[in-house]
């Protein structure tokens, strides 16, 4: 889940990603470090995409 808040007075945009994961199978723990790396990359990439999408040239 994610949320976006726009403060019109300040002209700022706040973006947050909420994710919960808890591996509950023993084999899932083996891949957990890789999964965490992918989750962190998703957050970084989604933040970058939001910055690009909200750039003044992209706002109609």
C-alpha cells in the first residue's frame, strides 16, 4: 500500500510505501536476504518514479 499527500500551501508532496512481510516457511528464510534486497530496490525505484512523475514538466 502507498500514500501520497500534497501540501498545497507549501507545494510539497509526501510519498510513503507501507509493506509487511513475514516469511513463515523454512525455505522462505533461505531467500529472505534476496527478498529484502528486492523490496528495498522497489521502494527506491518507486520513489524515483514518483519524483519524475510529479516534476513540473509532467504536471498538466
